[in-house]
């Protein structure tokens, strides 16, 4: 009888464990399926793509094939051409900057001048061709080439960049593309599984697995490059990422984009344990601004803040270690007008706790000038709630639309980038437009205003900046080809002045 009860007891525990596991697994998928995402013009009518997400519910736990099948087609390989000028020539030392390491193995450090190649990754966020990457992946590029997972290749149009968050928005002329749904990085927890997708070492469509090892990391990378309003609140992961992964996707097990891989912690430039990704919630705001306004609508609170340590608590007589300490308040800033004072401790922004400077910067960075936010502070032991109307860099609460770029100018010829519509109308794949001419070699050679330069010495030109870089690297007689505003093809010889010593 005793043996029977022992067997019965064992069977009961086994059954309870089995049921508990089933309930946990079911709860996991219910949470994964119900996670919210932000709609940044993502075409929810793309039924095929959404069906792929639904299929994740049928995949067993700890099987990441479904996530990989969704993420891989939405991550692209970015190849850039950067035109060096003679002033930039000479041998370069191997950098210690994680950004430069992320440029990829084709980045030549011993190349004295002329075009050099770099590579990185990007993420398709809508089926009509919008792609997110890092600013440092495309910065200074005269040509940006996008290679899809299925090997189709396109030239990308650069919509805008933001150095303070190291983000860039591109677009290619294609539709019905696979894309990644945008998750909610505020819900990301330390210890959860994540998948990193990118193109390390030019090995396309590489998937690695890891966990979120920390949140809210500030590694002082963007500010160290001179970006005054840099925002660093990185997601840290131990998923293996290497040179070429920059701009790629950090994806949750629900198949949603939660971050853009940006930098690595390494003394060698290769994977050494940790990588850092820009949270998708910050990305949403920046990308929407670039798309709608042409520039980031940066909201500022107007305080200098300090991390609260035990030493600071003892020195200032603070209540505890929560919040961030206000070291200074900028006169006539949003904080000043709201009544925030030096020595206050900011505890919450719109009800969300801020226990680090990086968290506060990211939280404020999601707003626009003119937005009103509720700020919870502690002053002399008492908790207060204040209302602040955030201001822009110019000290006003107004939104600003980016002025149309004046383009690049060289020897009296001002150039600007052509739009996709202009290139389609003129039946050209690349080219830059001559927006104005003053006296100089180009006007003397007969180049008219409105002329679209397609090649210089038989080399295609893709941007105004790139065309000027090419021209500065040449001397003597050159050949410029293109089309007039009326569509007439022209070949024009231009004699450039001798290079200055």
C-alpha cells in the first residue's frame, strides 16, 4: 500500500508539472502574440507578412526558426562608396572607435585617396521601401546600394540622418517588400531572448541568438564624437554582433523589431561579449520626424543632471538613490519656466520612473517642442508634480521644417540631389542637378542651369556631395555627361584649374 501511494504521489507531481508547463507555455505565446507595436505607416494590409507572424504561435518553445524566417527577408545589406579627397589621403591608423569597426571589412585603412568601400546593415520598416540604419553606416557616402535578402539590388535615396541618435532613414523605389513590425522597447526585460540579424564581415543574412544583458546603457559614444544633444540609452545584448552588423535588427521572440544594432564593446573590433542597440521606441520618434519634417524635432528640458550615488546622497542629504539630481537649470528653459530648481531630484516623466540620466534623456527625446509633460520631483523631502512645456533648440515651442538643402558648391557651380521622381521622368538611374551657376569653368564650358550630371569621366554620380568630392579629386580636362532640363543628352568637356598646393 505504501508503495502504491508513493507511485500515486509521483504520478500526481508529474501531472501537476506537466499542466504547469502547458499553462506557462500557453501564457508565453499569449503575451508574445498580444505585444503592442507602433504604426509608423506600416501597411497592415500586407496579409502575407502578417500571416508569417501568426505562424509563430505554432512553433515550439526555444525554436527560433520562425523568428529567423520573418526577420531575415526584412534585413538588408548596405554597401556604400565614400569618395576620399586628397586632403583626406595618407595612411590611416587602425581605429579604436566602434563606429569605424562597424564599417565592415571592405573599409580600407591604407587607401590614400579615391573611392573606398564600406558596408553595414539596414531594416525595412514598411512595404513601400523605407529602411532604417545607422548614420555612421551612410555618413559621407556618395553612393548607397541596398542588397535585399533575395539578392535584388537598388540605389537608395537618403531621406535624412540624425547624429545625436546615430540613425538614418533611406528609401528604395520598390513596393510589397517584407518588413518588420515595430515592438515596444519599454517592455523589454533583462534576460529575455533576442535575435540579432545583419551582415557581419559581408556574410549576408546572419542570425545570432542571445539575451538582453542590460538596459539603459550609456557608453558615452555619441557625445564623445561632439554631438551635444546625444541620447544614449542602449539595449545591451550578448548576441554575437561584429563589423557589418551595424544598422541591423535586434528582434524579440515575437518577431518584432526592438532595437537597431549600433556598437560593440571590444578592444579588437570583433565580438567580445556585448553589443548595444538603439531602442525602437526612440527610433520611431526620430524616423517619423525625418520622414515628416526632414529634421528631428528635438525637445529640451533645460537641465544639467547628475547620477545619484551613495556619495551624493550623503553629501546633499537626499532621501534615497531614486531619480536623477538637477545640478543646474538653464535660464528661461522649459525646466526654469516650470519651476524646477537646482538641487531638485527628478523622479518621473509623465508617470514613468527615471533613475538614470540616460533614461531621462531618452524619455524627453521622444517628445517634440510644444509638448506638455508632467514632471514629478522631490524637493527637501517633499514630492511635487510640475507641468513643463518642452522647448526646441532655438528656445521656442514651435516645430520647424528642414529647409531644402542648398546642395554642394564647387567653382561656382551649385549642385543638389535629384529626386526619385526626377530620375524616373528623365529615365536615368543616377544624377545630380545643377541648381545655379556663377562665373567659372563650368559656366564657361557651356553647362546650363537645370542640367543633370549623370557621369563624370564615365563614373556615375549619385549625390551632390559625392559629385563635389569626385571633382575635387580630379585635375586637368574632364568629361561631364548628362541631360538638359528638356531631356537632351549632352557631353561637355571641362578644363579644371590646377590643384592648389
